[in-house]
C-alpha cells in the first residue's frame, strides 16, 4: 500500500448493527444515530447517509461545525452543545430555515437566546429540553426545566420537539439507570399538560438501550452500537436478547516493513522498556502515536506487567497464514515493534521473508487479542477513545460485500466513490 496504514469501514456490518438495534428496541421506538466527532473519525457524511438508510430517523452531533457535514441529510439533526447564534449563509443556516436543525436548551437564559435566534431568522425553532437527572453536565434541574416548559409554551417562536435526559452509568449500573429514569418519568408526568403529544421523549444511549424497554421511551440515541463495539453489553449483565449479535465494523491495517534478530538480554526502544528473554526476532510496523496508536502510562509497575503480559497485540497475515504477535517496547511517533519470535519458519516460507505481510492493528474478531475493545479495556480506556485518536490523514475505505467502495478525501474526510456508482 502507498499509505503506511488503512482504515476499512464495513458498511455491511453497519447495516447489520442497525438491524440489531431495531430488534432490541422494537418497531415503535425511533432510532437517533449519534455521529459526533466526524462519526468518531470515520467520515460523518457517508456514515450518516448509511445510518439513515438503515433506519435512523434523526442524527445527533455535538457542535454546529459537526452539523455542517450533515447538510443535505433528509432527517433532523440534533446539536447537543448550547447554541445561541447561527450565521446567515452558513452551512447549517439552510438546515435551520428548513426545520431540520434541532437544538438542545440548557437553562432559562438559554431559552431567551433561542427566542432571539428564532426571531432573527424568522423560523419556528425545534428544541429539546435536557433535564438533568443525575449526570450534572449539560441540561438543567427539574425545577428550572419546569420554568423552561412554561416559557416555551408561551412563545410561538419555539416548538418543543423533545424532552431528554442522559444516564451517568449507562454501562455500569442498572440501579442508577432505573433511578434516573424514575426521576425523568416523574418530571414528564408532572408536566404532561405542557408537553405536546408529538414531542419525543428520549433518555437511553447505546448501553442503556440494551437494558430493556423501561428506558427506551420514544427514541434511543445510539453511537457505539452502530460501530459494533457494544457486543459486550452492560457490565452488570442486565441485557435483552440479541445484544451480542453486533459485528465490529472497523479494521485498521498496516504492513511489516523490517525484520531483524536480537540477542537475549538486548533491550528494545526508548527507555529500554522491553528486554529480550531469549534470542528474538523483531518486526517493525510503520504506525505510531502520531497515527493514534495507544501508548502506555510509563510507570514502573505497568512496564513490568507489560513485559510479562502485553496489553497490545497485532495479527500478522500472509495468504492463508496468520498469527498474533505482541507489541513490545515504547510506541514511537511513527513506528512500533512487534515480537515475531516463534514465527520465523512461517515468515521465511513467505516471499521476501514476510516483508510486506499485512499487520492488522485493530481487528473485527472479538476473540482476538487485537480486538479494539479488548485493547481499550486492557489500557483502561474506552473504545470511543481509540476510535477518535485515529489520525484523519489515514485513508478510510468503505467496504461492502468484501469489495472496496470508496476512500476518504484527505481534506474533507469524506468517502469518494471508486466503485458502485449507484452509491451516493
């Protein structure tokens, strides 16, 4: 490959994962697909289009800049960040005037700002009221939320399109989710007269949505689900059938560019954080932390554990042959070392001694040690973090039915079609 690495996005897997979500929530619950941070660095415009085809009736981003990539989408786009100004002629202005842009209101002062915004642009602005039931991040207290409902009902420039909350322990605690849902339901029931029937209620993100219908309300917001990295389900085991059917949609690959032997007792890389306990074969892969490959906390106990039980592995493949290999030593800006000891015979049987062999950095096999959530868990990180770390300059290629469809434009991070001309 001319690039040092490549990220493949399996659109068949994305389609499959949306079907899993639909099966989990049933036909009566809307699906809001979250595509924050350029769809976690995978290309929001192309991914969002596929998610809408797969059943998403709304898309969610964090900021106005992220929403700009979704201009032209046929469904509403919800911005989570507090927004009080939109420039005329901007990419999202057309979304605003067409009614496809929805904003979240966070406090009573923000309501006044949104009324001004609606007047300035001559629109009736769809808003979603975020009620804080325990996350203590965005949104407002139930008391302030009641005042906001009254202000919205009294002002024809605003329309209440949604009432929402956000769980603080969606993955880790059924009790906390249930407590927050009770608080949310109590608020809604107490103010039902101010909530129009067409207003959608939503609370559950991916892991909460896998807990069951009690938290589904009228719509679920799913992000990590469409990537396929939710197959582990909630930590406490409270899940509905089918949650483990998700398929990982992202694969990151590079190649083996150098192989050398080192003697027992020699150390590898900056800081000599790995020392060969036997005569060893070392391979070089041209990716590093500048590409988004994760580094380690450099404390002594962690380094000792890493020597005995590596946290990061790759898969080396040539033809029908493949094997796992641990990442060793310090992760450099643009290269990592892997321990190929024990694989010499297989490598020597390949052309060029294995040079050019595919190195799968993140794979789709959830039983493998290079499965992204497995690496994230061993490093004390989240799958989201590893995805968002991937450098935008790495080409993204869309794959469907085992055939490449397109590649990311390096300036705009959008997938340009190379095949299947019927694809948008």
